[in-house]
């Protein structure tokens, strides 16, 4: 069983991420083993294919990018053996000294949230990553067990603020100048007080949000949050779009792209070249 009370053995996630971004540039590569990508790599949609794909991505990119982000759903669809491959993938990230972000998008009532926190953030959990994505739409405070455990173990979280999908607006933009998303971003700012360059409570703001930050009057500098920005590549956003959308908040932004880079595999050199080209578009 994971041990929630263990003392931290590592620097806070926000500091470790800032160092990784300074060393490798502001790119995270998502590990999204879609059936079509497995096929394109010459692999079966099976546990063996999932394992070869996942370990191949980590082996190719550890030491070359700031972070890797396995998409948990694509392991869950293979059942318990898929989760075992995810555990192996996270362990290989740790061994390769590349930060891991488990894209699990967890969010539940507080008592259940504590169990999710144990899975993704506790010492001794085989699923623990350096950070996990969380959904705050049961109320930001419902995330408290995960926020507290991340702080205790030197891990981080990325809380959904403005998501990259077009449907997100129907919830997140509600309220205009006092939007639902702004309330979440203010709550994140409260978690990161006095932490610079940024704290360990991050935000997800889609690379595809266009003018939404300006329209909603959102100040990301005040949040002191690292910003995970998906939507780059396969969802249509480019580095130029992102720089226009984020403006003065750019130093906080960690772009993340999955399919656009993964389709360059399985050759490790081709994967690295695709990641480098995307990273360079963010510099
Ligand atoms: O939390 C995420 O990473 C996420 C949030 C969001 O708003 N939009 C979004 O696309 N994502 C994830 O980022 C990845 C994007 O994959 P690509 O579109 O292939 O680059 C997927 O795993 C999504 O689940």
C-alpha cells in the first residue's frame, strides 16, 4: 500500500519542472498509444504492442524533452495488464530522469479523491508520477487531498482550467468576467503563493484557446502556475498560435503534443527529430 505520510525526498515539482524546461526547452511529449498509432508502428493492439510502444517512446525521448505525459485512458482500455505497462513506463521515466505527468484527469468527492491521490501521488505507489492531471469541476476544494499529498511528496498537479476541446467553453467560460475558469485559476494562485518561478499546482490551458485568456480577463502570471498546454499539433495549434494566445505568460508555458510527434516513430532518431522540431517552434 502507498504510504501517504512519507516525507518528501525530492525538490518541489515546480522547481524540478522549471529546471527541466530550462535544460530541454518547453516541450512535453504525450504518450498516447492509440490503436491506429500502434498499427502505424507495425505493432498489434495488444499488451505486447502497448509495452513496445510505451517503452520505445521513453527510451527515445528521455534526456531530450522536459517531460513525458502518458495518457492513462489508453492503458486502462487494456485492463489490469495495461496498467502494469503504465507502471513500467512510469518507472522507466524515473530511471531515465525525465519528469512524468500521468494524464488521468481525476476529480471526485474529497473522501474518494484521497484514494486517487494515494494512487498517483503517494510514496510507494507503483502508479505514482511526478505530477497528475486533475479535473476541478466537482469544486476546487474537492481536490484538497491531492493538493496536500502532492505538497507532502514533492509532486505536482495540473488542474484543468481552459481545456483544448471546443465543448469546454460551455462550462469554463460561463460567467464572463467572473468565469468558472477564472475562479479555478484564482484558486490555483492561492496554492502557489510566494513560489517562484512557479509553484507545483499547475494549470491546463489549451493551446487552442485563441483569445479566451484576454476575453475572460485572466492573469496567469498572478497564478504562479506552470501551464500545461495541449492542442499543439494534431488539434491544430502551432507555436505561433500559442505565443499569440499566451503573450506575457509564455515563460510559464509547457507545450504538449502527442499524435503529431508519435506518428514519426518507431525509429528513435525520427521521434527525437520530430520532438526537436516541435520544441524549436516553441522557442
Ligand atoms: O490534460 C490534458 O493533457 C489534456 C487537456 C486538454 O484540454 N486537452 C487535451 O488534449 N489533453 C490531452 O492531451 C493529449 C493531446 O493529444 P494530441 O491531440 O494527440 O496531441 C490527449 O492525451 C488529451 O487527453
